[in-house]
């Protein structure tokens, strides 16, 4: 039993020595050890001021007064971190030297400043040998990580204020109400994070973990997972990441309301169409290199009605991002982006007056190859579509390589320019277009059926669809093969003047046109019919959606003694045009020869009467008027002679 008594005595002596050491160890000593260790590990001066108190139970720890961690030497914003006080709990092994194991950390009212200089330097790169506090390498010596001499069982921060400043752009962002729970019990193990804060209109929560923290701080890429939740939506990433910065992994999106989600992040006023991003779910494989090059592969997105797949490369090094992307879509619905206003009954009543926000054209530059099985533009319906868009400084140019529409093919160029106000323009060519379906969708005209081809160049400007349509200018031509005009029988109209119903069949049609001020003008419509020909000229109001057109059919000679013309005036709205025969014009055209004959006979009779009454007989080659004038001159001469006789 003697050895047992001696062992117990030894334990009692050691315990007494340990407790005595704690009672006589000043709190300032613990604070000084912590400050020196953090300063040595990060390269930033750590200052602890005010009263320092030591606690022995339930953990060995110290509470300090105000604490500051110095900023980068190029910053003029003050300390990188400032807090009214710190509470730190440490493992008792710190008394014998070695690494500090922090068992608890609590910051009171901390303020953290993160800054990016105009030359790209950042103030949060810390703890690297051969690297100045500014985060830049000195003397050309390759930088290498220095092992931090501490671990952290748990850190709690409540009510913090975070200020992010980008001196190159002048942007300053603030995050308030930041609560953080960080656990890092093993230097080479896993760190976990739970945080919440307010950035905009709602609360934001961030959670995740970082594997092999020691290797991460040494510059290696390690496993990482993070989830951000805000405004009813979540964004998650799982993969590997490094300090360069670099990352590779899977990005998952599940956002029920994009507007609310962005508002929670401080980006307000975003109202996306229902089928084009109002809700977003999907995934993508993401690779980030050197913090500026982003590669997206296996992209699959569902945008609340539309589904997209594709890939993209994004360069973030310039003033605005530059991209090279390819997008594939199935049936793409863009009907909410364009079209006409409608009444309660669903009948088109005018072009949309809603302001078009084209500011997004300035957010990036690059090229986008696009392909879709079909595209619904509201008024227009397209089939298989292949196009290349080049976006450069708020100007998007579309190369329409293949647009299948209305049984035909459309190719050409289309430009949307927002450099100095919104304008649209282009030059297109079309072949084999079903004009009945096209005119029904585009203009609400349902009476004309034929297969047509043509070309058109156009330019329009304005802040809404209505303004653009009312400003259109340009020119073009169109031609068709055999077709039908519904609503009246031309043969019956020409024979009896009846315009009530029926159809007119024609063999071919051609026309050219110009556009100015939102009006289309045509002067040379030519149409061939089995027993007649027809001409047309007039105005089509593209902006006002109305018509004022004169259509003149002429029966071919041989059917009657000569060609009989009965002009038809078409006036009114696109939806309900009025078709009436122009009787005044008909009389003018059909009785022109008779009128000219009557006028000639009347003139001859008047001359005969004048000659008889005045006794004038015109000589050969002399008109009646000249003969009368000559007789008057002769009489005046005779009277003057009598005065001198």
C-alpha cells in the first residue's frame, strides 16, 4: 500500500502546484500570449486594451477590453477588425507552451472591414510567409503558407457589422446583424460554419463545412460544401476549393421566387417573366480558376416553364464579364416578353406600351450560340431555330442562321442596340412562308392565303413595342404563287357590285414597299387572276394597326368589249376592315373614254358657235382663239387709222 499512498501524494502535490499556478498567472499574460500568437501567424498587429479578467471555471479563459487587428498597410479605413471586447477560452496546455487550443471565442459588437484595392490587392489574405500584410509577395520570393498556431473548438459572434469596399468600382456593401457559429476543433480536420445576416429585405442563412483545414491553409484544394438560403430559395455547392481562389464541383439551384431571393441579397426591383426565370431549379458542374475564369458544364436549368441545357466559359478579369456560351432549348416560350395588349375578351387592341428594360445588354460582352426546337414570341410562332448572338457594349447582333417559321425558312440579321436609347433593326429573307398563318399571327389579317417569299430591311426605335412599331422605317418586296382572298367574290363584285361574302382565287402576286413613321406604303401591287388582273396601292398602318388601301381588279379584254375596272377600297382596323367598291373611282376609270369624247364634241360645238357669231373663219393651222384675236386686232388698227386721216 506504500506505493499507492506515495502515488496519491504525488497527484495531490501536482494538483496543488497546477491550481497555484492558475491563481498566480496574470490575465494580461494570457491576453499577451494570444495577441502575440495571432500577430505572428497573420502578420497583422493585434492590440488588446482595457481591463483583462481571468476565469478559472468552468474553463480557463480571459475576457478583454477593446480589441483591434490591423488592416493592410495600403488601407486608410482603420483596423480590419475592431470589437468592444473579446472572451477567449483556452486549453490549460497553453501554460506549458505549444499551440494554442481555443475552446471558446466570443466577440462583442465586432466591426469587420474587407477591402479590395484599385490594383486588385485584398486585405484578407493573411498568414503567408514571404507575403506582406497587404497580401502581395515581397522580393520575388515564392509565397508559402505558414501553419497557424491555434485551433478553435467554437466561436460565437452576434450582432456583427461587415463592410465590403471595392476601391476600383467605388462600391460599398454592408451586412448587419451577422450571427456566426464556427467550429474548428482539429487544425488538420474539418471546420463547420453556421451564419445568418441581413443584406436586403430578408434574412440570409449560410451553412457548410471545409475539410482538411490545415491543407487548405497550406494552399491545397480540399473538400467543401456550402448552402445559402434566402427568400425561399437555396443555392448549394459541393466539391473542392482552394485559396487561389479555385473551385470545382456541383452547383445546385432551387429558387421558388427569384425576385424575393435577389431582394434578400440586396438586389431589388427584379421582376422576371413567369417562364423565363421567375423561378429557377437546376444544376451545373462549375470550375473556377484563379478567381477570374469560370467554366460551366452540364448545365441544366428549369425556368418556370422553359428548360435549358448547355455550357459556358466566363472571364471575370475585365470591366464586365466576357462569355462564350452555347444554349439548347426544347419548346421555348417567350410570349411574355412581347406581343399586343388584349382586352378582356382576348382580342388584340394595340401594341404593348409597357417599357422595355434593355439595361441588361450592358452587363456583359461575348458570344452565344442558341438552338431551340420551337420559339413562341407571343404574336409569332417559330419552329426550329439556330442563331448566333454577339453582344458588345450594349449592342446585340443576331445572325439568324436557320429560323423555320410558317412552313418556310427565314434567314438574315437582327440587331438590338441600347447604346443611345433602344433601337432594333435588321435585314431578313424569307422563302415559302404560309402567309395566311403569318398574317393572322402578326397582324390579325385572316382573309389572305398564299405561300410567299420576300426580303425586308427595317429600323425602329423606342422604349416600348408600341413606340418601335410607330417608328418603323425601311423597304422590302414580296411575291406569291397561287392564293385565295376570303371575304368577297371578285367575279361577282365586278359583274354585279355584290361584296357580301365569297372568295377570290388568284394565280400570282408581287409588290414592293417602303416604310416610314410606322406606315407601310405600296404603289405597285400586281395580281394575276384567271379572268382578270388587279392592281393595288395604299397604306398599311404598322403602328396604328389600320388599313387604307385601294385594290383595283380589271376584267381581261375578251370577257367584255373592253377591260372593266371596279376599284375596291379597304379601310379600317386590322381586326375588322371595311371593304366597299369605290364608285367614283369606278366611273372615272370605266367612263374615261366616253367623257373624253363628250368633252371633245362640246369643244368643237363651242368653236363653231363662236365662229358663227363673230364671223370668224380660222385659216389653216390657226385656232379659233387665234382667229378671234386677229380679227380684234384688225378692227383696232382700222379705228386708229381713221384718227389720222
